[in-house]
C-alpha cells in the first residue's frame, strides 16, 4: 500500500480529497453514512440537519424526499478510504518495514541470507542453537563433528534476534495461551499458572481453531444469502399486494366518479328541461306578437291607401270602415323559470359537495392524528355524525384554520439559507437571455389535461379557447371547470427555463403547479390553491396568485414571458423577455413535489404559444 501511494503512476489518495468531503461541513468524512438516494454525509452533520423533523425528510444535496426517516448505515468502505487518507502522512518507517516484510514474503525477490562466518557466501542452513546462519563450507563442522550433533538446523532464516526472548536472550520455545505471546524456557517460571504449550502444538491448535472459524463464517455467509433472498421475496410480495390494492382503490374511486357524474347529469337535465319549457312559452308568445304586428301593419297599409283616394264618397266609406276596425296594444305575459326547482337542484349539488368534503377532511384528520400519536387513534367528534346539512356548510372541520408549519429552530442556518437564496436569485436575474438558454426546456402541452374547450395545435405548442366543446375522451387528469392545460414535462430537480408568447388578448395566466392540484371545483383555478403559483393578466392589470392570495404588480408591457424554475433553490422567476430581461415577480418556497408548467385562458380569442428554443 505504501509503495502504491508513493508510485507516481498511480492516482494519489490526496487527489480524492474533494470526493471524500462532506457537503454540509466541508470537511473530511467523519463516520460517513449513506442516504437512499446514494449521497454520503457525516453522521453528526446529517443528524443536525434533520433535527426537529418528524416528516418530509430530504437529502441536503439533491433535495430528494423520503416517505419516512431513512435507516442510516455506516459506509465502511468510505471509512477505510478516509482513514488511509488521514494516515498517509504518518506512515514513514512503518511503510518501509511493511515493504521489507512483503519482500521477504515474495521469496525469490528477497535478497539471500548471508553466512555469519564469512559474511559473503549465501547461507544454506541456520542453526537455532548457535543462532547463526552458515554457508556450505562453514556448515561442515555441524555435519561432521559429533559435538554439534544436538544442534537444531533449519532453512536459512533472517532476523534471528526477533526469535529470541528480549529478556533472557533465549529462543522462543513455548506459547502462552492466556497472554497470547511466545515465551522462552526461562519465561515458564513467570507463567506457571498459564496454559502453555510448545510452539508446534500451539500452531496446530491455532490452525484447528481458524479452520472451525472459517466453517462458521461460510455458514454465516450462506444464512445471510438466504436472508437476502427472503427479503427480496417479501419485497416482491409487498409490491404485488400494493399493486392489487391500488387497482381495487382505483376501481372504487372510478365507481364514485361514475355515481357523481350520473348525479350531475340528472341535475343538469332537470335544469335543461325547465329551460326548454320556458323557451317554448317564449317562442309561442313571440309568434302571437308577430301575428299581431302583421295585423297592425295591414291596417296601416289600408289607411295609407285610403288617404290617396280622390273620390270623396269612396274615401268616406273606407274611412268609416277603417275607423271601426279595433286595435289593441301588444301584451307580454309574465313568464319565469321555476325558482324552487332551480334552488333545489343547486342545493342538492351543494349538499353532495359538503358530504364529500366532510368525509375527505375527516379522513385527512385521522391520518394526521395517527402520525402525531402512533398507537392511539382518536376518532374526531364529527365522525360520529352522519347528518346531511342542507342550506349551509357543516360545522367543525371546515371552519378550522389551516395548520401553520413551523420550521425547526435553526435560526443561524435559516438566515444563511435566506441570504444564499437571495444571492442565487440575483445571480440569475443578472444573466442574459443567451446565458439562460443553457437551461432551456422545450415544453409541449399534455392533451389529457386540456379542458374540453381548449384547442391544442401546432404540435401541442399553441393553445386557444373554442366556443364549441371538443370531443375529448374522459381522463382523470383533465380540467373540468377552468379553461386550463398543463405541460407534458415535469421537473423534480435541476434548473429549467422556457418562454411563452402572448399572441392575442391579455386575459390569461402562466405558472407552475404540482401534479396533485385539483382538476375541478373552485380550487382547481391556477393560483387559487397552495399547489400552484402563477402570474395573471386581466386586460391591463397584472397580478401574482398563490394560495388564493392576490398581489397586484406594476404593469409591464411584454409579448413574451420567460419562466425560470430552480427546483433545489426553491424559487420560480417570471420575467419579460426583451433586449434586457425585466423582472415581473418571483416566488420563493420549498417545493415538495414534481412541478408542471401550467396555463389558464379566459375565453375565446385568448391565444398562448410555447416558444421552441434550441438548447
């Protein structure tokens, strides 16, 4: 490892310092952990970042959100790399010793052991009794003389001093199992109560223990593999169960929609029948008045002819007859629609809406209470009543104010984040159009979201309003009440820029929204809910809308509008495109869902076009 670190041909660990730096504290990782999106952080930094949160956990680097608090596991590989980087400067002599040991272990590459007598020829044997190595010439006395018959010979060894007891200067002959060290024969006196054994016996016992350990590790690895397979199987079964439940839920909601649509059809038909009845009466009166008008016109014509008569006798006869012809003024009887019918049908729709809204709110409150008090589910008082409220909205949950989300008490970090966001926004406002085009996104319109009076043309880049409903297929994502359409592209992260041209009429809205925004009802209007942000033109008036709050803006004359969305930065900017971009308005928030470009058209004559830009 030391040689590898010093080799100029290999990449140095120092070059990886940026990759081994935590993006929160900007220091080398300390106990690094990995979040589900794949990014790594110091465990203490991530705990500080998530302090006080009970939901909406997100990655500090990519802003990816997680359903619950992720289970963090230590990244052991990254730990070792950081430890190597930190300990690199202090290797020194230790690296040289490791190199020598590695060289000794390679056998043929290590230098030969020299004879301790002549210090030149390579040794062929080492005498453990003499603690010296000898070449073939100087080993001859050990082989020929009976005086050296009891000396213990072995293959050449280096560093014989390490095989001696530093205290008694005698060779190691025994192993102490209690202290885990090699000892000499004189050390036995100090290890009387310890389990000791000769080196060969201790080696055999240690080998037997390691072999058993190896078998245990193999069995553990097999059990871990089986456990992994079990987890994968359970995961697949859970996914299959969830898919089946989702299909059942979709069918239930589809049936609910069919029932509501049937109720809507019946209610609208009652109004249409009443309208037809009144219209037929008006048609009849109109015909009678037409006949009356013709009679009057005929009498006028006769009088005018009589006035041209020159014969006095004939004139007097005609005048006498015409004077006796009766005429009456036109009379229009009072015809009105049945107000009781209109009110009752409308009230039935309101009652149905109240019942559905009450049920949805109760379900939502149950989920919130279940999260706040796990294991204890309290039933709200309104849930015990099944009354239908007629003529007014039901009390209780609908009169409650929306809960205010309180951010964690990290004033310094929040203040720094605000300053950083402001600087980031200012930097984008200073960019030219050419610089913004590097973030250009070519937007197309989603046919399945368009209101049935919104016409899409020019390859789904131009939108307008028709007086005649289009024959669009039913789709759950289609807008029902408002003349709106969404872009097909959605954005979860990154920076994106697109431009919209106001071709005709200044009654329109341009913005962004979550895909979960309502598709019908008063809250389905762009900017009239907490899931959308928009700029709206109403003739010469320009306003910003979010969460049903309007803010009037200075009038900016522009025919092309640029939209810059920064998902991680948490802001969207609307600007007038020209030689110099002029800021119209900017929204700052923390986006929690994928965002779609959104457009609203007031009536026929309003036309918007998406500019296709080369990236």
